């Protein structure tokens, strides 16, 4: 993909995440400077749609990201070495002290996600933010609500079933649509493994596809920095 197509794709995904509305060529022309006219932007949007990165809900509507489009956007964020970690001090304290109930609530409030914390040394999986998650998703049918509730009810068992494999793989994982612990196609799931003072813990954020991925990645990056600093201090 050439740089201009990449820039237009990134702008389209960012705009949809911000507004929740299909993105048109006129919108991109007005809000971004690609040094080309709306007709050429429209042509590029058509190409991105043909490549599978964008979708067009209706013939006369603008474009929205496909799962592949989100994945491209997220990969660019993960590869951005300039991305600085962020972390609220109170959340950091909960994390350092392994105060998982308060950490789970703090993570959910900060990121607007359903948070799921699975400490391997504990028999309890901590969850917080289901209402927050449901408030952020525009449901077209009650069946979609049922799928989310079902995922929430079964997530404890599912996360324990896959936690060993995810721990072994390491590194941050982001799933768009169906994931190892959810079945709903309307969700994105972020999974990170950390070691807090010898306590292996799996951190999970579940949210809408339109979540603020950059803030999520920066927050999880901040948590990993705490882990890395602890490891250095022990040497």
C-alpha cells in the first residue's frame, strides 16, 4: 500500500472512532490535507474498500473500517516507537499492590472498557465495567445484547482455559471481532500478560471496536514499564 493510501486509511479509521459516522471524501477533504481533490479521495476510498480495509454500509454513504482496517490501524500504533506510556498514579498504586478489585474498577473507568483481571495465584477473576461497555455500543438488536451478556458470564472460564497459552506467547494481543474469550463480533479485546512481584496476572480490556486504541495501548505500556522497573530492581 502506498503512503497516501495508508494516510487516508488512518484518517478514515480515526474519524470513524471519533464520530461514529461513516466517513465521506468531503469530510476527509475538509478535515485533512492530502493535497488532492475530493474526487481523488473518493477514488482512494473505493480502492481501500476493494482491498478489504473499508466497508460501505449503504451505496450513498461514506465508509467505515472493516476488521482488517482496524487491524492495520492498530498495528501502526503498536509499531510507533514514539508512543509514550501513560498511567494514572492511583491506578499504578493498585497495580503495584496487587489490589485487583480496585485496579479493575480504575482500569475500566479510565479506558471506558470492561476490565477482566486474572491473577494466576488467585481463584477469583475480577471483572468491572459491563454497564460502561454496554453504554458505548449502539445495539441494533436485542440478540447482540444477549451475546455480550453471555460473553460476560462465561469469560471467567474462557480466560482460565486460554491463559496458559497466552502467557507463553507473551506481548500485547489485540483481537477485532471474535477473540479467544468472546464470541461477539462487535467487540475488540486487548490482552496483556504481566508479572507483578512474582504474581503472574492476565490483564484484559473488552470494548467496542470504536475504542480509543491509542490510549489503551499507552496505558498497557505504562503497566509493562512498572513490571520492567521491578525486574531491573531485583537484579
